[in-house]
C-alpha cells in the first residue's frame, strides 16, 4: 500500500521542473558567497548567507503548499490575492524605504524589522492569476468567438492591468513595469484572440517601441519625457551606459563596463571558484551573473542558460499538456515572467540590454524575488500534481 502510494506520488511530481530550480538555488548560494567574500566593504557574510538560505527554505515550503492547491481553490482565492496585492502596492507609496529610494530612485521596497521586501514580486504572481481568471471566465462565457467579444476580452484584461501599471509608474520602477507588460503580452497572445487583432496590435507595439527608442536617445525626445515626470535622469543614464559602457567618466560607467570586463576575463573555463579579480558594484543582486562568468567562464555561463532552458521547456510542456484552461494561462504567465527576467538580467550583464535592476531568478540575492519565483514554480507543480480536468463552470 505504501509502495503504491509512493509510486503514485512520484508520478505526480514533475522532477523536470524541480531539478533545475534546485541546481539554480545551489548555484545562487555559492555565487552569493563569492560575491560577498570578494566585496571590499566586507559585509556580514554569514548573516546574509543565512538570510538567503532561509528564503530558499521558505520558498521550498511554499512550493509544497501551493502544489496542493486545487484549481477550484485557486479560482476562489484569485480575486482576493489580486486585491491584497494592489493594497500592498498602494501602501508602498507611503511606507517605502527612504534609504533604498535614495540609492535606486524607486519606491518599491519596504523595510520591516531590518528586512527589506519588494511587494511587486508577489504582485507578479497575483497578476498572473488574475489575468488567467479573467481570460478563462471570458472564454467560458463566449464559446463562439467574434471580433466584438475579443475586444471585450482585451478591455477586461486592461481593466486589471492598468491599476498595476499605474502603481508601478508611481513607484518609478520601470524595470518591473516591463515584466508586467511581458506577462500581459504572453497571456494576450495565448488567450485565443483573433489574429486580425493580434497582428495590428503587435505592429502598433513595434511602432511604439521604435518611437520610445527615438525619444530616449535624442535630446528633443528626452526633454519631452522629462516634462511628463515619468522618466528621470538615472533612467537615461542607464541607457547611455548601455550604448557606451566604457565611458570616459569611470564613476558613471563603472558597473556595466566592469561587468563586461569581469565576464570577459573568465574566458572559456573561468578562473576557478572564488577567484575574483574584477570589482563589480552590487554584484550579489542584479550583477550576480558576472560571478559565474568570471569564476567558470563561457562554459559556466552556458550551463546556467541550459538550466533555464530546461526549466522553461518543462514549463511549456506542462502548459500544453494540462487539460485545465485556467492552469494553461497561469503557466503562460509564469513562463513569461521567468523568461523575461532571465533574458533581461543576462542581457544587461553582457551589455546587450540596458540595466533595469531586474534580478536573475533563483540566483540573485533577494527574498521577495526568490519567494515570488518559487510560488510560480509551485503553481506549475500543482498542474501535474492535481491532474484536474478542463474547467467547465465556476
């Protein structure tokens, strides 16, 4: 009986998702040790490693808990999670950490008892659930799709997206806003909306993107963006440093230039574990990939990317294999969240993209980021664990 139960339990756990997450977490704690150990400021390494390890533990427990949630329970809780997330984001505008705001320019951190936390990381998961909720409810109600019903769906999706984007803009956190837009784009594409709407939408998005590039790279455009009050000098500085990381002023280009130098100095095989010669500021969070690049070179960097590839591939399989429409949209949102984080973080570290302050999933220091990503993994795990049928009516 016990053997039969264990075999059944074994079949319901997706080890193709768990194993990459576990390996990335091990790499994360080792990379954090190297980053802190080679920091000239010499922070309390033991204390910070213990906090990070505790967050991994909390994240692991959250996976186990969430994977036991049925889709019906998630369905009932989704609007509650969404509203709580909005309230947390709104309160942050008043109770943000002033020190971190002065350092980063964003009001996206709250400090509780000496521990900082970023509510937007949990809001990403709540937002994914709410988008999946809205799309599923609409598709169940409008089985026969028309252009009119598709536009009605877009309106519903925007209705739950705009409050989040507005709060992010008020927090002046452009990087996080891009993550929410990526999530929206992924669910939008998979929602069954007619290509007669999708193609023009993507053309308009392309034109907006091209216009934005013009605005942020020209003096006239920047003056206009300044006047809106949404964009600030530090954001334009990040773009300038992306275009020309090896600027004549070392104080301005220190982080991106030295990040590229550190990764390049690792060569093919790297310098070996805990061998750091190039100093990169704030290496433990947004620039953690430079530790892998310098210690283990091109091969180590490729191994990290391979682990993410396996994780995303397994998540995509779950997305296509599930018979539950609600789950399918949740999986789409989580895939887009993690994929965009990886693409933007590694791209910024190697100089392909501008720095936006987005952490590397499961590796960068930060409890809120780890918890948010682990909750996403838990939702993916629940899809195989629950083995539920297609939602018909709630």
